[in-house]
C-alpha cells in the first residue's frame, strides 16, 4: 500500500497500475492461467483508486505529545482517546502491552483461558468459571507484586517502579521477569486443579453456583501466596482454600469494590513475617466475616427475600453437598444432581416450592410464596409429581412410602422443620430460615 501512495506522490500512479497488472499476468502465466480481462483490469484500477481516495475521504486524527511526557502520561492519553465508542478495558491495554513486549506471554494467557472453556486432558478446563485474561493477570500480579488493582498491572508491565514511581526500559524487563515467574505458578495445572478440587469439597460443583466470578481467581491468588510465600501445603493448604473461598463467596467479599478489598488484603499480607502469622491473619479475616451475628441474623434475613438464587441460596446448596444431604424424599444426593454431567437439556434438579405457589395463590400468604425459605432441591420427576398439592397431601404420600424415620431424616437433610406440612406458612418460613442458616454454619465448621 505504501508503494501505491509513493507512486501517487511521484505522479506515477498510472505507471504503477500498469506494472502491477503486468506482474499479475506474469504470475498467471507461470500457473498456466489466462491474462486479466477488461473487467479484471478495471477492478484493479478501481481498487487502487479506492485506496488512494482514503487520503481525501478519511480524516486520521493526530495528537502531538510533548517529548517531555513520560510513558505513564502517554498511557493515560491512550486510555482517554480510546474511552469513546467501544470502550477498551484495563485488560485490553495490558494485553496490548504484552503484544508489544512479550507476545509469547500473551499467547500463554490466551491459550490457558481458551482451554478453560472446553474439556480436555492436561488443560485448565473446569466446571466453575470461564477464565478471562484479566483473571489470570490479577492472580499473577497479586502473587508476584502484592498488588490488587488491575491498573497496577498495566503500570508494572509498562516499566513502572511502584516505589520510586519512575518508568524505564530496564525496570520493564525486571518487572516482566517477575511477572513471568508468577505466571508460571498461576498456570501450574497441578496447583490449579488442586484448588478447583478444594472448591468442589466446599460444595461448589458447577458454574451456576458461582455468583461472583472474581471470587475464584482472587481466592486462588491468596491460596498461591499461602503456598509459595509461607510454605503452607498439602492438606492444610486444601483446608485453607476451602474455608477462604467459602467465606469469600458467601459474604460476597469480592463483589462491588472488590479491588480495594483485595488490595487491602495483599497489603496486610506483605507485613506478615512467617506461616504462623499468615495463619493468624487468615483466621482473623474469616472470623471477622463469619460472626455469630452473620449466622444468626444476616443469613436468616437473607432467606426472607424473594427468589431462590444468589450467593446465600447457592451456599445452602453447597452446604447440602458438604453434609451429604439427599434431595427431598429421595435417595439421590444433592451433589449428584448438581454435577454438570447430571443435566441434559433440562437440569437434573428443580427448585421446588415447599408450599406450592399455586396452592398459596389467592390466599392471604400469596405475597410470601417466593421467599427463599420456601424452596428446596428436588429431582425434576418429583417436582412434576408434587405439582400444586397441599403439603399435607404430598407429604402424607411420601411418608407412607418412606416411613417416619426416613421422613424425619429427609426433613433434617433439607433444613425442614419436622411436621412442617401442618405448620402455618409464616411460622414455617420463620423456622426454616433459621434451620437453613444453621446448616450453612454446620457445613462451614465441617470444612
């Protein structure tokens, strides 16, 4: 293309076109193809003219930047210029830096993220989260540099010394070496799958249970810090990963202003001297989140809200997995129905109204029917069987089939009050909110 514009500047556009057509015909002759016809030569001329017309039909904006501007200022200008239209994100800028300075590193990250989507032996595939480059970069920068904000990753890979605030090519090389070393640990499949298995042990078995996608990579980063900086390994590391993630996902630790939370945690960790101090810090962080008031007040209130979804409902399902609960009036476990392989076009389990919605419809408690405390996990065949029956009717049928002992066991494993079918609906909701919260607490203690 530059040759076309050079020919135009030299007033040789026609000569260039003829030479171009001649070369095409020579190439065709070598392939025993015919020479270009009139229509094809016209297409060549039209194409060249369209290219040359870009100079007059398309205005390219140019910014003049002072040669005194440092790389950070130029980076900020780049971000602001690209803030309109389809907005670029921090990881877009970071991936651009990787393309310029370390394209092989960018490729490693993209390959790892791509492999997280599809099953395969020796890949990063998992049933919980489709990774994006920003997830990997956050974990690597958190582990390697102790920073939690994605903008610090951009500064670091641009060659910034975060202490002196100076940017240089030498610092960029040093930062990339440190980043690559951390990336090796983040992309280690043994550590990654051990972490995923720990989340499964904590009851989180499928993508639908992950209400905060940041909880996975950031908890993974904290787990890697525990291993590589403080030497915590084996079963102790697995227990820590389970407890930390369970806390993070249940309390929505990494939702909202999650970068500030993660940054504060990394700052606190940087002050720790050894494994014992890390253990004490982690226990303190978890205890500050999962207080008696959280289990006794916050959780029951959450179960008084509408819709069986969100982190609290998912935590209840996870608790049933941890405790080995079976689905209501069935022999299969909740875990079996939550596994990704259990579902086809339709999910293997249904969220069933304990007091059916249509049973309550038109009554004085209709506005309470979709409270979270009125839902339970059943296989979809039982959901169809129960339909809209009065609890007194369908419970009696199952009780006759299973016996009193099995009935009471099923109630306990599903956080249902014994004799719930005879309870006044508001009393049932009040009692079950407490039982569901207690089940989540019991599962946490089991971890």
